[in-house]
C-alpha cells in the first residue's frame, strides 16, 4: 500500500513562495494521478491541483498562474510550487493519489483519491 508523506509547509509573508513535497513509499507515482488539496479551519477540503500519470496538469482557478504541480519520478516525489502566496492560501495541504483516469469534472472530488498524506500546514500572514 502506498504511503505518502507531505512536507515543506511553513509561515510566510504575503507574496512569498513555498514548495511542498509529497514523497511516496510502497508504490510509485507512475501508477497514479496525484492531487493536492487544502483545508482551512471551518471549511471543506478543496481541490488545488492534479498531475496525471502522463503528466498533464489541472489547477483550481484560485491558484492558476501562481501554483505549479510537478513530479520527479526518480525521487518518487510530487511537488507543489506556490508563488505569490495570499493570506487566503492559509490551510493544511494534503497530497493524495488516484489510481484511475478521470473526466475533468471528477478530478476535484476528494472521494476519488485513495491514499492521503498527513498534511503540511501553510500559513500566510504579515
């Protein structure tokens, strides 16, 4: 069974950058699509980005142009590069994997992801 470890979060000022990492053990990202989700206090978990098995990417409108998802297969790691961070990006960030090819309207559904990391906290504040 794949186990995921999220890391890279922290406290930064608005406009700063962070790179989150999601490292897998017990499996390879090559067999899955990988997504990043986030959950702020009192809010539902929301989709942030996804990279498919063949490397195509999708983003939530709120992060498009600021965040980039990528995969380093040799390191069995998926990254989320976050630039120009806003206070509203403050949340716990989770990576997760999906073993299936999905239609566009399905990739945002957290229920389609089968294994999850433990989360890493991102706080954007001045």
